[in-house]
C-alpha cells in the first residue's frame, strides 16, 4: 500500500568527529522516503528551489518513490541546514538554518495522492501539517513528528493537530516539553490524553519507547553501533522504516507496531553509519532483515 | 551458594524533587546485600564507626545476610554522603563526602568467608579491592565496580585489578573514561582487552549493555518507571540482584548472565521507586519474578 510523506528536502552541511559533508542531500522527507522505500511504494510531497543541485529522480533511481508531489519553484531557494555533532554525538548543534521554500505555502497534494491510507507528516509548522492532512480523503493511519519550536511557539495548532492523528513520533526532549513532565513514561501517557492513540518516543542511542491508549507499552534499545559517523536523518529514517513496514503489512495493531519500531531501529542504525544517504544507499532489504533477526537475539533473555 | 560482598556502609542525606531523606542508611554494600538477599545468602564485609545509628542486624532481619564480616570501630566515624538529584534525576550531585572509616585499613576477611566462590568488590580504591580479593582462596566469579576518581587518579592499580577479575560492572561515563573512547560498544571491547571476560555497562534510565570476550553482546532497556523518587543505590542493587542470581544458579554462562542482568534491571527499578531501602523492603521475591516476566513481554517483538 502506498505511503504518503510530506516534509523537507534540504541541502545539508554536517560536521562530525569523522569529517565534513558539505552541501549534501538531506531533509526529513528524503531520509524518510529512502528508508520507507525498502518496504513499500512512497509518495513524496515537498518543494525545492531553483538552486537545488540534486536531481531527486536520480537520488531515488531504482526505488519505488513517486515524485509527482515534488514542486520545483523557480523563484525560490531550497531549504538549507548547517550543523555539527560533538563528543557522544547525541545532539545536533544547529549552526545555520535557511528556511527558504519551507517558509512559503506548502506544496499541493496531487489528486492521485488523495486516496492515501498511510500518511506521515514530517516536522513542520503544525498548521501546515493540518492543511496537508485535510486534503487526504480518508486516511487509515496518520503519524506526525514535531519539534521544540512548535511546542513552544505554536502549541494551540499543535494540540489541534494531535486530535487528528493516530500516532505521534517524537524525541525524548520534545516529549518532556510537550507534556510538561520530566518522567518519560508519564510524559507518554499525558500526550496520549491530547489525542493520538499511540505515542512513540525516540531516545537516540538509548532506543525507543511506545505506549498506547489501551495501556500497552513497548521498549527497545538502540542497535549497538560501534561506529556512528553522522546521526543526521536517524529519526526520519526510523519513522520511514516504521511507517513503511506498517503500510506494507496494512496493519496497525500493537504487535505490528512493535515490529515496525524494530525495523525503524535497524534502518536508522544503517543511516548513522555513514554521511548523508550513503549508509542507506549501500544496503538492501536482506541486510535489514538480517540485522532485525540479530537485534531480536541481542535483546532476548 | 553464598555471595561475598565488600563495600561501603553509609549514612546518606539525599534530596530529590520528591523530598529529603536525612541520615538514612545507604552505602554500596548495604544496597547490594539487600538486593542479593532475594536470591542467595550474602556475606557482608564492611566497617562502621561508633556514630552509626543503625543496627545492621535489624536492617537485615529475616534476610539471609551474614554480618560476621562487619566491623564496628569505636574510634572511627561512619562514611557519610550528602547528595541531590534534579530534573531527569539521571545524575547525582555530590554535595558532601566524609570518607571516615573508608579511608582507614579495609576490614579483614573472616576465615569462614575465605572459601567464597562468588565475590563482588563494590567501588573503593582498587588497591583495597585487590587486597581483599587476595584473601579469597579460589573464587569462581569475581565482579567489581569502580568510579571516575580511581580511573583518573589510580589507573595502574585499577588495571592490575582488571587482570584479576572476571567481570567489570561500570556506568557509561566511567566506561568511556576508562577506555578513552566515546562510543560505548567500542569502549566495552577496549575494556575487555584490559582483562575481564565480561563487561556490563549501566546506562541508568537507558538500560544496560553487556559484551564478552567471545564477541557476544546483550542489550536491555531499563524498566519504564513512571515514578522515580530516589535513584540512590540503583547501580548497587542492579549488581546485587545480578550477582545474587548467578550465585544462586551457580552458573556464569552468557545466557545466565543475560537473565542476571534482567533481574538486576527489575530489582533496581524497585529501589528507585522510594527513598533509601524502602523500595526493596516493601517487596518479595514474587514481585520481582512477576516484573521480570513483564519486562520480557515489554521488550519482545
């Protein structure tokens, strides 16, 4: 079943203790689509400016990623992000952001995408996420990501969005900020009260946690990576594999969500093993399945 | 099979967002023994001064903790620690330490303890850990804990100790410092090269990781605690339950170590649910076994 994603397409410059990757392709929708394409066909909605040095058709060549929702705006500039990671590389330090095309009107949903059942709204202004979602006829499972700046500055539209989605996928600091609660288990429960039936909290190298409105909980450690070269896109790859697995299996019960989280964990571990998309480009589905089996073994007692 | 432990017995004053616990009983050997006593008989070696307000026989009443190795020194003062936890409570802020009896000669190992097969050397000066270990005739499985101050200031005796033990149980910051390596997986491997056949890294609310010299790895999340009142003693309770289970089962193969870590995870989750020993005093073995079963369910996909 096709999976719809809307999010950013960016030009990233990333510095880590392993080196610098200048003007490489990035953005939430790009990492998400690449990760999801191992599982199902992807419908990408996003916009780039005239300065975009990447041919997205080439980036996704041989993968099942539909670019009918990609807008090339001749009078706009592409979103750019410059950041760095230090020490344990758990946190990105943003050095420069140029929103550019992301500060304009959001892309239009093509008619042939409006029947999408599985939808992911990557991080952007909650009002825009809402606007996009309204164009989808009758989605089955909608997940969204958000960020501290929207929690602080746009709480009302964010709360309105939470009423409309099934699942929030969010990192631990954002979960604490949104819930106003330092304990993550309690924070998860408080966010469930705001609307979604499932909350998935990403904890970086500490793994992830899921809770749902029936009182069920799932916890999974991160893959024990011996070498992390560039954490950029880890969260988006996690969400991409997770949603890709769900769309492929057409199921959203708790057991399916558990397997989906395990796939998200595994695919994001490949993402961070190299700069930009290199870690994802160099693998195939059987690498992912093998690592999933190993992860199950590593965590079983 | 009896389990020998040597470590501190202390008078703690702890402040957390949930309140203050003044002059309560603490110390690594106390938390360890309490946790281990759910599994096996414990032989405690430690010392207190004349100012100690606690009757250890009363503290451990009804539990299988042998106090023949407890020294009451009339001219000494008991170890005292004053600390606090803030925000996410992941880190203890030490406000005051009075080593007192811990800065004197270590306690003597009673003759009847010298046949101990399972031994835990809780955190203290590595030379003292070494001195104590030399008094044990032919131990089967020796585990030790250590701390940043020994890694920085006493690296040579610590490295000598690592040659003599089977297992190091250490927290993540200490593992990074000891290995001189920020990546925990690589840090674990580097510590294995220093001597022990097993390294267990405690990551607080992020769970734990184990690796051994045969290339095996195990990772487990922490119990998802909705309320953490006082993290003091979590690491010592973890080690106590872990070693208690191994001594009880008389096995130290990798599968047994996995189950031991799961027991450590569960018992420490009870410790942090209340101040001082309250969380451990209020439970029984079946509470522990039930939570272990739930943990297995929560982490399975």
